C-alpha cells in the first residue's frame, strides 16, 4: 500500500519533467501562426497538451528572452494582448528539436516494444 502512495506522489513530478521539453517544441511549432498566450493555451489543449497559465507565460517569456520567439503588443477587442510568433532563430531551433524528438521517439519505441527484455 505504501508503494501505491509513493507512485501517486512521484507521478506528477515525473510527468512534469517529461512534458517540459515537449512544451517548448509544441509552442515553437504552434506559434508559426501568430497568437496571444490564451489562444496558444487553447491550441495546445486541443492537441492534447494542457498547460496552466502559471507555466505558459513564464515559458513564453523565457523563449522570447532566448530569441526563439518575437512578440508585440496590440489592442484587439478593446484589450491589450501580447502576440507571439516563432522567430527565425526559433524556426532553426525547432527544426533541430524536431529531428532530435523523432530520434528519441524511435529509440523509445524500440525500447518499449522490446518490453525491457535483456539482449
């Protein structure tokens, strides 16, 4: 029974670690089309990646500080919104991350399909 409690306590942390890099790649890809934060949140959720605003906005600021996103403020529908888009450097980073992501997925598919049996 204690093992079940340990599993429940560690799963959110492990899930968060797994999702961190995925969210960077997903944001860079989704922001080929300019969007404000909440619209990106909805797009990610529709794709199966729910993200809370306390994670999303720091991610957007960090990616912009790294030069991977560009942004500008605009007033639309009577309210100011910061619109983000993937920068030229972000497109290059996305291409590299996509290549590495596909290699990782292929490796994990081999490992998971093998069922963990020893060679």
